[in-house]
């Protein structure tokens, strides 16, 4: 059984959205602001899915 990751990275967002790495880093910065996170805190898969209106299970399956 595969272990599921809790955290999402810019490279994962690149695979999902088809956007550039620079845009994905910008998007992560916007998500941190939206969820009122500090710079050292991470974005979870569920927060990413919620922000973009995607199904968290599909996102989780896609990146693993």
C-alpha cells in the first residue's frame, strides 16, 4: 500500500495544472495568504484542492 503525502509541492501543482514552476510558486504564495499561514508553514493537499475547487481524493491519487 502506498503512503499518502499530506503536503503538496510546486512540482505537484505543475503536473496537475500544466502551468510553469514560477506560476505554481506564486499560486502557493497566494494560498498561504488565503489560509493565513506563515512563511515556514506548508500547504496540504486538502487545502490545495479546496482552493482550486478540486476533489481531494483525485488530487491525492494524481500526485502519488
